[in-house]
């Protein structure tokens, strides 16, 4: 069950029940808030929810480069969304915290303008969404190395016989994402899976592909390029 931190109770709470989920990104949102909103949508969809992701005109027009797609743009925010997301924070609370709904406070990323959107998305996901994310040159370089290593491994595994994915690793990563969008925890699961000598390459490939449908890091992009 997907749970998100609720500032009203000070703990992670289950999302409202039902098949539909309305997520509103509040005015002024930048790239990181949109990435978090997209991650929430993908995790909820993996759980069988129909997600309506709404934004006021976003503060950046390159969000699609960050694998954020299918935004419904409205001039006025929804008044009845199930979840509100804002990168405007005061005292750790979203500007939308005065509404009677879940409000995720996502500090805007700091640092320069990344040259590679996939690397920047990974660098954002490496930090819990409620914590500041400084996309310094050093952090982006580290994220680029991690992403390149995964892509090389995926390309290598793709040449091996096919095997069913590792349900244990997949379940562990999905459980992390369902626990207040713990993307950092899910990424650590990928690291451990990649290094596990007991999991066949074909199973690693299928598991990485399965999880990348949620993480949206383009992990298959190097397949066939060697």
C-alpha cells in the first residue's frame, strides 16, 4: 500500500482509497517537484490506480526531457486534489499545507543547469524527496557514473539467455517506493541486484527493465550499441 508523509499527522499515511488519484502540482513548481510528481504517478499506476496529474503552467518547459510526460495543464489548481505537491517550502511545509489534503513539500534542487536530464533525474531520486538536493558538479558526476555503469550492465545482460525477473529484488524495490517514495532505497536495491552473483544475467535484465518503468532512467538505452 502506497503511503506518503502527511504534515498534518507527522507520519506516513496511506493514500485515499479508490481507483482514481488526483495529483496537483502547485504554481511555481520546478523540475524536481515535477519529477517527484511523475514518480508518484508511476508508483500509483503500478499499484493499479488511475492517476490524473495536473499542473499550473510549469515553471520549466523542458520537463519532458526529465521523463515527465502527460501533464494536464490548468490555469487554476484543482480544489479537490488528493495530493498537492509544491517546491515552495517554509519551515519544511508546502505552501499548499493549508488545504485539507496531503501536501508534499519538495525543496527545489540547487546547483547549476544539468547538461543531461537523465543524470539529473537520477541525482534527484538519490535524495529523499523531503530533503534538499544540491545538484553540484560532483553529485552529477557521481550520478552519471552510476547511470552509465547500469546501462553498460543492462546492455551486457541483454546478450544472455532470457530468464524470469527476480521477484524478491523487485518486491523489495517496490516496497521501498511505496514507503513514502523511497527512491534512494529502491536505487540501492538495484546496486545490490547488479552485484549479486547468484542472480542470472537474464533475470537481472528483466528486473531492471521492470523497475525502470517506474524510475524512468532509460536503463535500456545502451542495448545494441556495443
